[in-house]
């Protein structure tokens, strides 16, 4: 271990070692243990996730630090935080595990086996329908194990995509700042929603200006829903009265049902509440606002057979399944 500050030359040499495997005898299992400790921020919590004992996890971390020759964590009592070298090591550890996954996927292509692990990342709005599609997919491909990663919003999902922590991402707006392959697989309607008995329901077809005197509960900045709403209002030169901003579709729906305001949400988040008569869709001019759902992956990433099969499944079946449910949800609303 080195004492004192770690300079740039030491970090550059660490990257050189990691890139070429020099002077290190590390296993992929150790790298997974290290990354789990980083994610959990605790040896104890990481041990629970990995089904190991805390001493076993601590021993693996000490062995990694011994091989690296640098402290990867700063320790204050029981609190762990990444050192400068540790932050650098995280990047390379993720790259090496991603390279291993690519190698496994390439070999499974040669084997032509219908099994493997599929990791699907999605924005929170997509969690209302992607599990249904995956359930149908697994009926046809029972040998494929699926891992779902739900991101709070689009920006968080892009980080997962960039670090190769998901094979495919389901989102509304494909990124322009990354080199990706993006394909639209289904229409994505967004609507204005209000509680049952709201006075606007009795007025029928509404101009956008009719919303002016009512408080709005909206998604947070950075979400695809907020971006679509802002674009719609900009096109209609309308300034909503925003009284509440929330990062959860569920919380917004509860607030609307409680009579705290109206909102603008994806129709795909509202199937349950509309079906139960707990919320109503307002018939506002220019709505539903139509966007598309996209399936996205890094252009440089070689898709596994499992990921390729699910991408094809979305392109072939996603549209019809969502349209069938949407046609039921978009029946004319009444004030009752």
C-alpha cells in the first residue's frame, strides 16, 4: 500500500495494469464482490446480497487491495467510501465484467442455445407494461432468465446504458449524446388526467386555456413526461400553474385522486386507475400527445441471443399489445 496522496502517475499505472492484467491475479468473482460493496456502501449489506459472510467479503476486498497495491476504500469507523484509486478501479472493473459478458454472449451464439441472462433497463413509466411483455416473452423462451432495472428517469437510465449495465433500454427519447441503435416499437400516448367529479369533465372538449385556473402536479425535470408536457405547452403558448413537482407517477396519481390538482401523465401508467374509475382523462385539444416507445442499445455492444430475441419480440408484438389496452383506457370520460 502507498502512504499519503495518490498522484496521477500512480492512477495511470493502475489503469495500465488493469488494461493488460500486469502484476495482478484477480478473479471475476472478486471484481463482482468489489462492485457490490461499492453499490451497497457496506460490507455487511454486500454480504447479504451475495449470500456470503461479512468476514469473507472483507477478506476478498483486502486481497484485491493487496493485488492492486493501493487502498480502494477510505475507512472511517464502519463507513466506507471510495478512495481516488477506488473510483478509478470501479471504471475498469465494470469494463472487465462487461468484456466477460460479451465473451459469454459470443460463445452462446456458437452454441445456439436458448438460454442466458437478459438485463432490461427502463424508465419508471415503462414499468407498467414491460413486465407484461416480458411475461409473454418468457412463455416462448422459458430458458431465459430476466433481470429488470427500473431507473427513476431518463438521465439515470442513460448512465446504466453507458456503463453496459443493461443489454436493452426501454425509453421515450433516444439519446443524442451517445452512439446507440434506437428503434420505435409502439405508440406512447400522454394525457391530462383529473379526479372523478372534476368540474372540467362536464365541459366536454376543452381548449388548452381551460386548464389555466387549475393547479398542476407534474413530474420532475429530466423525466421524459416532463419534457413532453413542456413541449406541448410551449407549442400552445400556455403557462400552467405548477404547484407540485414529484419524481413518482404513483405519488402524482394519489395526489390527483385526493383532489390536489390535475396532471399530465403517460396513458400507460393509468390503466388500473382508469379501469377502476378512480381517475378520468380530460378531453383537451391536441391530446393525446403521441410519442413513441424506443428500444435502445449501444451501437458498439454485441447483443446476446437473449437480448436479440427480446428486441425482435418488442418490434413484432409490443405495438399490438399496448394498442389493445389503450383502446379500452381512452373511452370517453364522464363526470360521474
